[in-house]
C-alpha cells in the first residue's frame, strides 16, 4: 500500500442528513422517459438546514440521492395532476404547459418517509422517499403528517425460493 498522510484528514462520520418530515424541495433536473411514460425528477432541499444536501453528497461521493418518478400513464394521470397542481400552487405565475424542462428550478412541498431496503451487503438499511407532494405553504404551516417507517417485507426480501404453485389467481381478481 502506498504511504498515506492522514494528519489533516477529518474522519468521515457517515452521510447524516434529513429525517422523515416535511420539506421544501427544488426540482434540479427533469428527464422524460416516453417509452415508459414517466418523468424522472431529481430534486434537492431548497431551504433550511439541509439546503443543497444532495448537491453536496454528489460533490463528495459522486451520486445523486434525491430522485422521484412521476408516471403519466393513463391510470396515473390523477396522481400526476396532483403533483403538477402542487408545483403550480408553490410557484406563483407558473402554469403547466406540457414542457417538462420548465419544471426545473421550481419548488414544491414534500413529505418524506423512511423505507427499509436490503443493501448489496445484505444489511437492512433505510432511505428517504417522497411519500406525498403538497404546496410549500402546507409544509411551512406544518399541515402534513409524517408516515410510519415502511418495513421491509422479509418474505419478499430474502433469497429463499417460494413455491407459489398452489396459488390459483383468476385474472378477473387482479385490480390492474
């Protein structure tokens, strides 16, 4: 191994960062994925203690931590409309005109919740996900509820083989 001088190096304390709660977020980048009918939206914290949190992580570690996906498939249009309405309410004078690039730089309110996942090394860890979008005034007024931790379903998360041969599902019973 090469000789290292660690005299002026600060020990890394981990990522730290935001907890589940309500935040004002800023849309950094939007990419349309037309063959799957969704927008891939990169966001960052726009104000407060965590302002530019994901930008700082990117500069330090080379990955972007704040991404959400908004489907515009026919069956998801109501959810897409709710997001667009929240962006419009949060940005006076902005009106959606089907140009996703004009979303960049816009603010919106979001309620973030924690979800468990199994990492590549097999450990159960947590990540924050946008659970709901709202107008930023709702965040500032405290008009939101923090969701409970979404626990990992161990039966689906393990590498065990599951015998589903005994299950018979009628196609009419599938809700989608």
